[in-house]
C-alpha cells in the first residue's frame, strides 16, 4: 500500500554545479554526474572568477598574473565539460565574476535552476565550510534546493556505500511539508526508501514517557508524510535520542548507510537563527552522504518541537 503525499509536478532537470576546482568541488562534480544521470538532467557548471576587478593600487592597471589565472580556470572548466559529456550528461559552462554568493544566486534565478550543488572542505565545524559566507548565503537564499557534498560524503561515495534510504530529518516546523516532497521525489527517482526521523532530547530516554512519547512522535511523522505531495511507499518513521541533534542525525544516517539527508533550513541569517544554522551546518560537514537543504521563511511560532534545524 502506498502513502499519498499531495501531488505536485516537480522537476529537477536543470542542475547548477558551483565549483572552485578544489578537491571538495571535485567530489561535488562527481555527485552532480550521478544525480544528473539518475534524474536525466543537464548540468550548468559555474566558476566565479573573483579577481576580475583586481588592479594593483600603485598603477591602476590589471595584475599581470590574472590573465594566467583566468586561462587556467577556463581550461579547468573545459576539462569538466568534457568529463560530463563523456559521462553522457548534457553540460554547459559559465565563467562568472564578482562576489561568488551573489553570482551563484543570480545564476540560479536567471537560468531557472532546479537544484544547486556545492562542495564543502575539511571537518572543523560549520564555520569551516569551503564556501564560508558563500555557503551561508546560498543555502538560505537560494530559490531552489541546494545539495551539499561534505568530505565524509565523498569518501562514502568512493567506497560505494550510498545505497541506503533517503533520510528526512524534521522538527515538525510547519514548512517541513515542502522538504518532504523533495525527499519523496528523490526516493522515486532513485528507488530508495524514505525514512522520516525526529530527534528527542536524551533526557526523555528511559523516563516515564519513554513509551508514549515515541509513539506520539511516530504518529506525527506519519501525519507529515501523508500531508505532503506525490505518492511513495509508506516511509519508515524513526525516533532517536541525542543531546546533540546534529550528531544524532549523522549517526542515524551512518547506521542506515543513507544515500541522502534532507533538511529544511530557515532563510534567516546564521546569526539570526542561532542554533538552527549551527545544527544544519554540522550535519552538512559531518554527514556520510550528501545533504539536501530547502530554505523556507522563518516562522518560529509554528515550531512544534524543541529540536530545530
């Protein structure tokens, strides 16, 4: 028996890969090829040349080495173009200029991008995302879902460990309905089961409500699934405990060998959203698989549970 999740036409045909040619971006490129193959999508590869307006202050002229840097970047874009075409993925490239986050967001809008893909760097917390403030702006302001590939995700992909479920982690915010629709879409596209996950505080584990609270939360997860869009097999509704929400989500994904984690994030800046951004970015940098984020307007009063992403 299948669970109805309110039908709506979803399309992920136009994928944007933003790259700085780092190792993290290379991992994101490999993920983009897999995603585009599974979704039968095309990829637009964007590199933002940040030095376009750089001039030596003492002369007012162009820095001599910029021509070489630009040509190297252009050649790297061409290399990615050829690799994508050989993989059977329709591809275009763009050399942008200016502030990376602004150029990425502008391209998402002007090219009607359905999905943006970014890479992240080493494991030193959310503040060490390879894009830094760029990732902050893109994740929270993009008009489309953003798929972020962290270092653990790239390692797992190489080991062929990304064949498990799609994990939709939710705090029951009103807008999580939108995020589960994206999760369901990827489940259908990849033939993966859907796991709906909620994290409860460690203090509730083993207490008087240790039996009834998980039951209530499981029913709430089932309700979220039924009220969303498209049609999927009944999801696995899971409850886990943890003093750190991010750690609990990541650990569950590892145990299940998840192929994707789906999160709803708030459009407010990281500083304004406090803990929610902290949790989301920690999940992104520690996750054993790519993380899909869908931004929505902040409505604190609509949050029905203590856990927030």
